[in-house]
């Protein structure tokens, strides 16, 4: 007997990054590859206290019981209250990471052949979530401020949605400025294209908060996704989405089939941790930590990469920085040479829906220490110099 696989499995790809991470987890390799939040930022003590409280509460056992698909009411209320526009908790859905939000949105909104629009480049995990539903994925031309409104309009005909990452984007670290948000929002509205806004990094700003989310400008035509992964801990696997009532209803049904509900215990614990404005005290410590790491990486790049024809951006928050190699070099070809020298990164290629720019690569500045950043960037520069010389 042989298994006959569903045709859609041909669209299921293993994350190039996860595969790469295996390679770079070798001891001695300084990795700028993974998008892992710094464990130093996990609030272990707050979690210990909250777990204790949840498990000694009069209704302790209900935290270990099945629960509603929509999510714990206290957590949905906390999410609604944390957002900078008027959100009814009834429109919040607690998800198993915002990655599940992407998967559910794909199931509810994409038919085979549906046209969907993404930024260029875009989050690889979103492409992975969308692809099994067999859409036609169209990249919207983008610059350092995000998608270009005219290109969005030009490609909008019949599109089911435009997937946007306005804050400290993965992979580029770039942010949409206010003028671009206004223009993109207007272009989407005029073209009748709903927006799927993904905002896991918005709180991780370094000097000033980013402009208001796209959703706040047109909540009826947007699904907004957020996450506890970057402000608390990714291992919780808790995220959330906010959707207009009709779409919310459909997403709840899709989630019922996927996992019934996100872990009750984790939701209770997070609701407990969030009490008394915990994030207002905790998130500034993450911002300070990551800002120092970004500065260390920029200083190392300025010191070691200048004059090599390499360019990079200066992200105002988040976890990533985007680098472009000089003409004639390919990031994928550079990687084995860099790993040989003890440093790893992610080539930009898998982040593109269409024609990739093979000179680009992503560096994470949050997982390695400042010392490792200095050593790793020097090793990367040595690899670039060698590649140029060949
Ligand atoms: N969206 C983006 C842009 C991300 O970078 C990530 C995490 N890498 C996710 C969604 C998924 O995050 P989580 O499922 O941990 O909330």
C-alpha cells in the first residue's frame, strides 16, 4: 500500500530558515539567522508568580479544562483595551501564536487561484501559511517606507487581501511612515482590497512609537494580528486577531477545526501577568536591550563593512536589519563561506513572492550578545572581502 498525498502538499514548504537554523546551531557559530527573541527578556519571575496564583485560585481547575474557541474573556478584554482604537472584545480572537492567525485567514479568504498581494519582500511564514490554499501571490513593489500605493492600486484588481507589516518588518526591519500609511490605506480602500495587518513587533520601538496601525484607519476592512511572542515569550504560543464581526465568526469556525481553542492555562497565566500594567514596566526593558544590540550591530557594520559596496538600513525598532551585497555577489553563495568563518545569516531569497533580489540578507541583532555581534560582523566582512576578491 502507498500513501497518496493531497495535491496541496506540493505547496507545503519547509521553512528555509528553520532548515538553515539546524545547520547554524553547531557550537561556535555566531548566528544572526534566527528570529529568536532574547531569553534575557523573558519575565520568568512574573510567570512563576502568575502560575502560582492561577493554580491556587478557587477556580484553579478550570484553567486546566477545555475552554471557548474565542479565548479567555479577561484576555480578550485586555487585548481590546491595549489597542489604540476602539475595539469591542467580541471582535478579538485569541490564537495559537499570530502564525495561526495567518493560517486561519488563509483558510477563510483564499480559494485556489485567488489573487493576494504581499509586500516585497515579506514574512516567509506568511507565504508558508498562504501557499497551501493555492493563491496567486503577487508582490507589491516596496521601498524603505513599505509598499508603494500606486503599485498596490495597479495590482489590486480582484485581490482578496493585501498582507501588510507596517512596523519593523520581518525581514527588512523597515517601518511605514505616516504619509505612506495614509496613502496605502487610501489606495486599498479605493481599490476595494481588504488589509491583513500583522504587527508582532510594533511595541519594540527604540526612540519613538511608530504611527498608528492601518487598522485604526479602517477597522471594517482590516484584520489585525498581534502576538505575545515578542513582548512576553514565544513559547506561550499566544497571539490574537481583531476582525470585523462576519469575518471573526468565520475565523472562529476555522479555529474550532484547527485546535478547538488556544491553551487555557497559558491564557490564564498571561491574563494574570498583564494585570496592573505589567507590560508598561516590562516592554521598556526589552526596548533598551534591543536598542543596545542594534547599535552594536550598526557600529560593527560601520567599522567593518564600509568601503566594500555593502549597504544596510538603520531600523527604528524590532529585531532585524537588512543588508544588500555589492553587485556580483549572492547572499546564498556567501552563506557557506560565512558559516566556515563562524557566522550565519538568512539569505533574502525565500522572503520574495516573485523575482528575488539575491544580493539581500537578513541579520537578527537580538539573539547574539554585543561581543558576539562584533566578532560575527567582523567574520561576515571577512567572508564578503574574500568573495569580492574571487
Ligand atoms: N508574523 C511575523 C511578521 C513574524 O515575524 C512572526 C514570528 N516570526 C509571526 C507572525 C508569528 O509569530 P507568533 O506565532 O509567535 O505570534
